[in-house]
């Protein structure tokens, strides 16, 4: 089959189609396509390959099999694609027309829809019949009509107070006796109450995380996985560490005071599946929907004690020390700064100017006073944590010593294996010269082989121990010397702010619109540099996405290493599937072991979203940046950039 192009048979069955009868089943589609091909000699002689998506709607091209088909087409490996009807390939009229009229002709791919009696070979150099276009339009209208009807039905059910989501939030489960109601899961509810209690005692999110991680409290993902799945070992291996984002989501969630909040997003164009955020004041809140876990008083107190950070612009271009870090406690907008007067800068809420009863901060805060308060808070945090960090730093030396000892033992095992090879050769020479009989030779060989296997097994154990120690070191890499240095500072510095005060996530920044090419490249280059350090230690991040990138001033910082792992060349595939859908590379779904190229894939998706606001499968960035994204997101890892430094050079 070497250089000959393929004929592809593609089949699709969505859950909605399930009730339409067996004519649309995968089996019948396969039979119809194969019978059609066998009756046309020019098609029957081609090498045939089939792909199918079972349980996927045709309204979106986000389907694994169709992605593989299109990837093969882009690689010029496809001669013809055969489907039962147009709706099997796509129900989106515009998308279907784009492929028929532009993409497939450009790629030289022939497209056949059997039931629609359509063969693109008959339309070379001209547009398709109006009948074909109407069929595509009808399929598109069908999806949109279904979308509107489902949305209307769900809205009616919500209006009656029924719970309509597929799964219950953390702390609750769906009542098995009445699936329209939520009931409390008491052990999870205790954790939630404790989060609010600690927050109201002025514990920071990071302090709560640290406490829960030390106590081994199950994370929301662990708890819900164990509750919903029988495989508790697999569930326990996921989401092992509490993060500040988990705490924030719990403290912000009105579900825990008995409210059901919906309408946070909407789909302006039914059938596309593309959601856009809805302003907070337009959200629909149904109070007393279910039994609360905490009281309104406890919830409101936790809200008032939270310190939140919201964006002011795509990049913090302020020249003031606190620029981008101070905000109004009411409207949560960043405070604007005045021009310096006698060394003082005044911060005020621009939203409150000229308005009455806004509830916003109506005064002016002096920068010197704010800097003094922030410096005192940072020093208090340092004093509270530094003794514990020093202890962890001393433990770091123990882990480093363990690694050296394991490496020394591993080297000794390798030497012993070489000695065994030499001894085997010497014994063979003695046997050949008659100094040993056959029994003596075979007995000696057996003993040496057993010893060699024992040494090989020990080397593998030592490699695993070294990797485990490296992972521990990654988590204990705390710069105590830096903390001691900051403790002696008399003035607040931007460096201290960036180290101990959280900035905006890239996800929050992108809510304000796309970034320019220059801004996107700047962030991508900084992330490449961070990932290069990570990869050079044999680690893979595996969850590069906008929520895990913090923008501090003009610096992009990569966070959240919960999904990271050490690359092991002896393992063929990942032992657990982690990462975020849309950003996770295909190999992270168990196809093979993920290495640094999985992060390159995610970074390519991230770069495209910064430039277009869309996943590259929906809308690819134009020009040179689009070509970079395309190579980063190739399905086959070997066709991506060979390493993160290569991508950095290209950028």
C-alpha cells in the first residue's frame, strides 16, 4: 500500500440518532459504504480504511475519528472519502459547504455521499447543485431546532425548581429516589464547612491548601471519583493536591447556601455549541432550591474577607509600584492612580466618580500607607512560614543524599553486570578447552544469569527511587534564603509583590479580547523558557492552558503542576489520563507515553486561542503564526517541533 492514496469510509452515530432506527447504525453504514465501493472498479482497487465516531453529534467537528481523517487528508494520503449521507459528515451548513467547495478541492480529495447521490468528481470546476445545498441547510436547521427545543425544555424544568445538570456538585449527590433533587453528602459537606470556617478565621487559600494536603484530606475530584466509580485506586490517583483554585471555587459557589445559579453562559448561535459569558447581573439565581451546607451569614463573611485580583488591561502597563494590584472592594475594578505629588500617589475607584450610592470606595488611598500595609502582611507571612521552610530545606539535603546513594548503587550494579558478561566468556573458554565439563558450565551459567537478572531488577528499582526523590525535591524547592532576604527589607519592592501577590490568569485577560501577535509571542516565548527548565529535569507539565498561566506585569508564569510527571523511556503509555480536554495532546489519552512534545501541542493550542479566541480545529490563526500552531498541534508527536527549544527559536 506504500505510496497509493487511501479511500476512507467514515461513519457516525450520535445519541440523538439512536431513536431513528437501525438505518443509521454504524453496522448498516459500514455495509452500505462497502457495497457501494465494491460495485465501482476504480474505488474497489484502492486501499481501504474506515473510521467511525460513535456517540458524537454532527454539529461539531470536535470528533476524534473525523480529526484523524482530516489529518490524513492534509498529509495528502487520502484519495476519496465516502459517507452514507451529508449529515454523517457534518450537520453545520457553513462548515459542510466549506469542505465541499474549498478544502477538499484544494487538497485533491474526492467526496461521495451515497444517499444524496453526490460525487464531487461530477462538480469539478463548478458549484454543487441547489439540491445539495438545501440538504446541507436542512441538516443545519435540524440541529439548531433541536438545540432550541432542548434549551426551552431545560429552562422550563429549572423554572419548576428541578435539578437538570448531569452530575451533582461537590458536597451533594442526586437523590436516587427523586433525580430532580439534591441531597447532602455529609463527609464532603464537612470539608466545605471547614473551608468556610478557616476562611472566616483569615486563613489564606494557600494556607488552607497546605493544611489539607498535610492532613491528607481528599480533594473534590478524589471524593467525587470515589463516590461515582467502583475503581477507588484509579480515583485516588487523580487530583492528589489541593490548590488555591479549588478553595476559591468552593468559597464563591452559592450552591452551598441553597441557591441554584444558571445562565452564566449562553449560545448566541444554536447548533454551534460555542458559549459566551453572560454578565454576572444577568445570571439567574433560584434561592432555597436545595438544603444549604453553610448559612448565608457564614458565606457573606467569607466573601467579605476574600482578596481577589481582577484585570485592568491585557498587560499591566502601570509604572506605579502597586499598579494592577489594588482594587475596589465593592465593584472589584482596579483602582486608578493619580500623578505623583510630592512623592505620593493616590488611588481611587473611577466607577464611583460622579455617582451616588454606588457602594464603591469613594475616598483616596495613599500609596505609602498601602505599601506599608502590604509589606507588613508579607513579612507576617514570612515569619509564620520560614521556620517550617527551613526544616523542609534541611530535609532537601537528605533527599539529595539519597539520590546520590541510589546513583552510586546503580553504577555498582552496572559494573557487576559487566563482570558477569566477562565471567560468562571465561567459563565458555574453559569449557571449550576442556577445563570444565558441560554440567559445570551449565550450572555456572545458570547462577550467573540469576545474578544478572537480580541486578537488572535492582537497577530498575533504583531508577524509580531516584525519580520519586526528584518529584519530592520539585515540591520542596522552596527558596528559604530569598525569604530571609525579603524579611530584612524595609521597603516594598515589585519583586516581592510578584512573588507573594497573585496576578491575573491568562484566561481572565482573554475575556477582554484577543491579544496582538507581539503580545502572544511574548507570552509563548516566556512559557517556552519555563517549560525548557521543566523538561531539562525530565518532567512533563501536561496541563498548559490559560487558567494555569499567571500574568504578573509583563511576565508570564506557569503554575499548577498537579498533572505533571517524570518521563520514563521504559514505559510505553501514560499510567493515568490527565490534562484538560482541548489542550491535552492525543497521546495523553493513553495512545502512548507523553513527553515534552505533549506540552508543545498544548502551547500551540494556547497560542492560537490568544490570537483568535478559538481552538485551532475551529479557526486557525493566519500567516506564519498559523503555520507554527499547525505544526505544534500535529496528531503524530514526531511531526511536531522536536523540543521546546526548537519552538522557542522559531518564535
